[in-house]
C-alpha cells in the first residue's frame, strides 16, 4: 500500500504501526458521501506533472458540480476558470493527477489521486486513491494576501498547497496550514516551514524523499490571484521535522487571467 518513501518517513518518525492502521482509510472509489462533498465545491487544487517529471500546483474552479463523480471510480472535472491551459499541457504528456477538495468553513478536506485524460473541455479521472484528511490546521478564513514580492506574500500566509509526485504512484495535492508567518524565508530563494503532526501516513513527505521536485501554491482568496513556486523540498529531522524548499521558478497569475 505505502511506497518506499512513505515507509521511510514513517520509520524515521517512529509511527510505522500507527500508519499501518490509518492507511486503511484509503480506498479507490468515490463513495456517495465523497461524491456529494466533491460536487459541492467551487474550486479544487490539482497536481499534475510536466514533460520533465516535475509537478505543477494549480487551481481549477467553477460552479458547484464542476467536479462530479460519473461512477464510483470516475471523476469528471469541467473547470470554468483557473489554470486550465497549464493542466491541459501537462496531461497531454503525463496522465498523473492529484486533486484536493477543501471546505474551509467546515474544516473538511478530501484527496483524490488517479490517472487523467483531457476529454473535450473536461478532465476524466480514473481514481486510484480516495480518502479524507483530518481537520487540523485548516483556517476557517484562509489568508494568503498578495504582495509585491513572493517572499512577502508567503510570510503573510496561513494557508498554502503543495503538489508532489512519485515516479510510479503519480501526483498528489495536499494542504498546509498554520498561524500566519509559519512559513519563513531562510535565504533569498529558500523557504522553511514546520511539519505539524497529521495523519502519520506521510504521503507528501514520502513523495519528496523519492522525488524532491515539488510545487507550492498560494492563493489570495480575496482577489483570486495566485502564486506558484516550483523547486525542491528537503525534509529536516525525524520525530520533529521541518521542510526546506529551494525556489527555482516563480509563477504569478492575476485573478482576471484565471
């Protein structure tokens, strides 16, 4: 069930037995409850992979129902705004796809990973992993206000999203939250944030131990502007951890261009 990177992180953190039990929540089908949750969302964060094998973190959205289950193992995503061109370009060369649906006011989130293909104006996803995450560290009113420099933007945020990839298992999109300022700038092109205790499966950190290339997405929910940082992540520590992220590429999108 777990790949080598996840097992290594679980061993380092001393939670192997606990992770084995928790991992039973991962299924490969969209239950009726999961389908209802997804269909109620107006946006989702997606992880895709470019032709060089490096992930993108993107936002897709539309009216409720823009993402919906057509059967228990098929998710259809028909976005009306967001990084549609970027996602389509990646899916033209790689079928890896991860989606995070999040409900901030009710502190609920769900991850769906699978293999995707472009079908006209929609994306069809065959699901391989479907599971909910705990409500920890979800801000009811997330703040990631846009600033002139990307460094100012990230240190003012209490929420961001991370896309990671495993060469065989595919792409994954996840959420990170904490008090404003929990992400700090350690060097001109390096960010650091603490890894708070979560579900102990280490899906994201397991991926970056195998493939350090990853992408962060910050969203200004007031204006709709986004900031994507692509680079490489390193896990520091074992039972107490922090993540260092070296920025290689900065992509900003104004709301009117989504």
